[in-house]
C-alpha cells in the first residue's frame, strides 16, 4: 500500500454516528440462528423419529453376537456300539492374502510359521505352495488346509497371525479304518450322506443346527441383556448289526480269494438266521473311506446288493424245499438219474460231470448237485401239468424272497430278476429249478439259507439294530418281519441233506470244520457277461451255516468270474466259507453241539 | 406463623442418611455388576475349556478306536507271533469236556516284524505289517490249543467229540 499523506481536516463537520438498526440486526441474527437450529432440529427429528428404528436395529445388530450352533452328525456304530463312521469337529484354515499384504506382512514368514502345523503328518506340507497361496495378489479367500483338528487349530490361532481365520467344517472319520465302507457309505462336502447308510438314514443322522444370539462386548456376553438360544439337535446315531471283527475277517478272506483266482468280484454275506441281522457284508470292490478320492464309481456302490447273478446250484435248495413241502419227495426218495435229459424242443439238460445212469437218493442229488436229478424230481410237483408245476416252483422262489428287494433299505439295491412262471420259455422251465434263468443278489441268496436254518421262518434281513439318540438313549429298531416259508420239518430234512453236501461224499468237502456240523450247498453257475454277450465264465458260490443242528451263523460266499480251471463253488468259495465261519464261530463263542451228522445215504 | 419450626431438628442427619443409603446402594450395585461381569467371563472361559476338553476327548477316543480296530489288533497279534486258530474248539470249564477238535496251531510265518504304533488312522500301518497267513484274525482266539470260553452255550455237552 502506498502511503497517503495525512488527510486534511474535513471541511464539513463529522457526521453524527449513525447507530445501526438493532431491530434489524437482531432479526437477522435470529433468522440465522433459527435456520441453523432448524437444521439441527430437523436432523434430530430425522434421527429420532423417522430413522430411529433403523439405527436402533443397527446398533443392536452391532452389539449382538449371532453364533450358529452346529448339530453334530450322528455316528454309524458297529454291533458293539463302537463307531465305524463318526463326525468330529474340524476347522478349515483360511487366509486373506489381501489383508496380509495390506498389513505389510511377509507371506514367506507366514508360510514357514504355518507349515509346522499343516499337512498330514503335521509339518509335511509344501511350504512353497503355501507361500504362493498366501501371496496370491488380490485374493481375499485362500483355503490353506481343510479339516484340521481343533487342537491343531488352537495352536495355529495362538500364532496370532493377522488374516488367518478358521471355518468350522466337521469331518467324518473312520476310527476303525475301512470297515464295511460300502455299507456305511460316504458323506459329501455339504455334510450330507451320498451313499450307503449315510444316505439312507441321512435325515436321522444329520440333526438340526441351532442358533444362539446375545449382546456382547469384546466377545463377552453383557449380563442382564438376555440370551436367545435355539439349541442344536444333534443327529441320531445308527447302530448297525455289523460285527467289525467278522467283517474284517470276511473282507480279508474274500480279498485273498479274489486275488488268488483273479476273479472280477467277490462278496461275503454273514447273517444271524434267528434275527435276520447282517453281521458282515464284504465285497472285494471296496475302497478306503479315509481316502475316497481314489475309489472308482464301481467301488463306491455295494455289490453285495447291486450286483445280481444267476445263482446256479445253490438254488436247488429252494426246489427241494418245495418238493418236500409239497410232499412229493423226501430225502430218501430213490431216483434214477440218466446221463442226460432230453426235454424236447432242442434243449438237453447236462450235469457238471459226465456220468452213466446213476441211482441217487434225493439227498444224493443235492450232495452231487445233479441238474438232471433236480429237474426230474421237480417235475413231480405236478407230474401232468407243466404250467401248474411252474407256478408252484415260482411261488416257492418268490416266498424265499427272490425277485424283490431284500428289505435292507440301502440305496442302489437290485432285486434281481425272477420272471413270472407264465413267462418262462421252454429251457427256462428246466433251468430255474437248478438256478439258471433267474438272477439274485448276494443278500437274497444268503437269506434263503437263513430261512432253512431258522426252521423255515424267513426273517427279513436287517442292518440296523437300533438308534442311539443325542441323549445317549438306545431305541431298538422295529423287529423285522417273519414269515413261515416252509414247515420246520421240511427245513430240517433239507438241512440234513445239506450236511451231505459238506460230507466227504459231497461237493462242499472243503467247507468242513472239524468238530462242527456244517450244512451248505455249492454253486457253480454259468455267468452271463455283457461284454462278451453270452455265458463266458462262472459264478462260484457256497452258502452254508453252522452248527447245522442249532444254526447261529449263515455265510454266503460268491466269487464271480474266477479264472483258470478251478472255478467251482466247492473249491473257490467253500474254503472262504470255512475260513470266515471258523473265525466267526470263535468270535461269537459258538461251541460245537457234539451231535452226529445224520449221514443220509447218497445212492441206492 | 409456622409453629414448632424452631424446635425441629437439624436436617443434616437425614441428609447424611439419604446420602449413605445412596452410596451403599451404588456400591452394592457396582459390586453386583462386577460380579455378574466376572461370572460371565468365567462362564465363557469354562465353556472354552469344555470345548477344548471335548476336542481332546474326541481325539483320544478316535485313537483308542484306531488301536482296538480289528486290522490293528490283527497286525499287533501277528507281530507277536500269534496266528489265527483255523480249528475252533471249546473247553467246557464245568465238565472239562473239549468241544470241537483241537489241534496244534500252524507255525507262525517267519520273523514277524514289529509294527509301529498305529496312528489314529490305522489302515496304513495295518496293511503294511500284516503277515500273509495270519491277517484274518485278531489275537483273541489265536493259539493252537482250545481257547476256553467260560460258560459256553454248548449245553450239557454229553457227547463231546474228543476225536
């Protein structure tokens, strides 16, 4: 600013000091204030009146801790109550690489710290891969490890690493290893049963998740604010009838035999004939449930139920039961068995071994497993009316449980095929009597023998003993249905004949257990193979029970497609039966009765 | 005009009383709140401890189940030179009768290898160590002579077959 010279004195007198108009100022000030306060007021009204609900709710939500209470999935237990499959707590370890980067943390340090706890066994994890995951740019969610144990997670949490969180993810463990994996089935990543019993009983096993919400400060509940809790309802455990030890022995025995004979499939069914309880259900097409990723689709099913085959000679027991029950034969009935049986229409029945004309008793026909003899005697069911004879035969096959599901209620069961009698073609009319031209699954076939063993009363096979609720209370499963298929006396006579099969004169000699009375029947069926479009191979089977005069265990052994000249039920399957039965008898504490076998005559 | 006013006592004691009651009330309230807070923290801690105990119980139970699993027992038994008994026979302790045909056990397969202690997932160790002949059976029933079973269901066993 330039300096001005002092102003010359005013020429006119200074004007009078004009006061402002206070009224106007005050008014203006008032208006300004009022405006400002009205803003405050308006905002206040907005907060307190219009938006109040929303803010209050938001505040409450901020204070409220909502925690999902996960229901523990029920276990699948063996017959002794020990878990075969069990759901346990586990935690997924999750990293937030973006947060780690923002916090200027070194992924390499993280990786080396975490590596000591991750992997199985702990410490075996690939550190470089871990570092890559932790350093992934832009990512906010990287799963470092799935389903670590809670104790391991606690150690990881104690490291205090920013950006590492845990996510509850219960896992199913198989503490006894691979026991009846195909029966038990698997649980998928959503925690739902995807096969076997896990699937069949999923709704029972899964339970209901609960929720707890409370007002919290720094993670601690604020007293007197009240808790809203819906308790989780843990799943019910299913107690099966599976005896782990017998199951294991059966699995070992069938695996050995399948490997030895290079067969395509082997199954073993162990049953208690009195209760229908399945004690073991082993199939060679199995997998390790702790590592299901390596299993093929074929292995994931349960071939003891889903695989059907033509039973062959083991079905003769049904035919003979029918004959004896109808009163047309008895074990001592004398039959002249020709070398072949020409049925007309171009179909000739042969026996397994060529022979001349034989004089066999009905007992001998079963012991030597004569197809011709079986056909000849079965014609006696209605000597002059083939249609009626077929119908009678069909009724017995059906009453023994063939052609419909076994009743176990597991997914994927195939009921097999038992065509109605009217639909049997010419050759089928003769072959059904000795077990060709129809198909069954392993459980169905074993159940037939359980029926004979149980004095003619068929008890629907069952896998479930009962249910153990979350509170530990055991509820027995409903008793399985029982039906009298043949009379006790018929069953006894058939049983006596089956002892001849296992005698030195029969086809099942290698099923003998010294000191015990064993009854059973061999089967060597022609096996239909889709890939070769016809019969090219065999199904070797043996089904039997012991002690024959007080049956407590029935075992069926089925080996499909054994390679080599040795493909007979008596040589392939009977030894497996012998092995599993000897073990099971000891395991169940079944002593020999000490009675003598009837030793019915074979020939006359 | 107001009679008896001069004779009225001083208001101070009453004020003190009110103050005292107020103070005690406040202190008690504070203590009550503190103890409730304390309890809430203790409950939380106890729950955490319970959770961790449950976890370790689960882990131990799994380990036990793994060790007592048939496969693990079989391999342990084989490691000790036990073999499955191929011929079940029973001894009736009351009559001394042998039920079944007892026979000497087969020779164990050569030099059974000791197995490592099975881990909670016993499949691996069991599979690796089971000897070929004796992998089918846990040790309970192994041994050549009759394994006696107290109170067998064999009944009177009048005609035992000691062949």
